[in-house]
C-alpha cells in the first residue's frame, strides 16, 4: 500500500519529480542525488513538468537564489538553473533555487 508522496516503481522520472515536489521543497541538486540522474537532466524535465501540471491547476513555486555575500535576491530570474555569480558584487557564493509544486490559487 502506498502512502501519499510515495511513488510506485513503474512511474516515469517526471512522475517521480512531481511526487517529490508536491511533498517537499528541494533544489535541483537534491533531486539529482535522490533520483541518481544528472542535475542538467532534472532541469530539462522542469520545463515539461511546468506544462503538464497546469491541467491540475498547479504550478512550480521557486524560492529564488540569493547571494550569500551581499544578500541580492534573484527574484526576476526565469531560468531554473543556479546563477553563476551575483550581478551586484560578482561573488560566486550564490545559493541554489529551491522548488516545490503548489496548487494554483487562481483556479478554485
């Protein structure tokens, strides 16, 4: 018997990703480690997941990256990948964005 958040073995990688992100807030690196696939592959799946979860009135919530040196927050960044450096102080100490799947409040 499966509990909510557990995923059956026959599911696809995208189904695994969706199930994990519905239950947890994770970085692409966390997902890569858990699923044993390259981080780039996780990021590639995000574009498809973004489209497929719309029909369930869900969206990917992104907690943006932040510069650890000056505190700059990458609020307007559209890409899922981690920025390489801060545009303000040029530090490379930038946190990873975090992801989860949330219900869209605009659709009751």
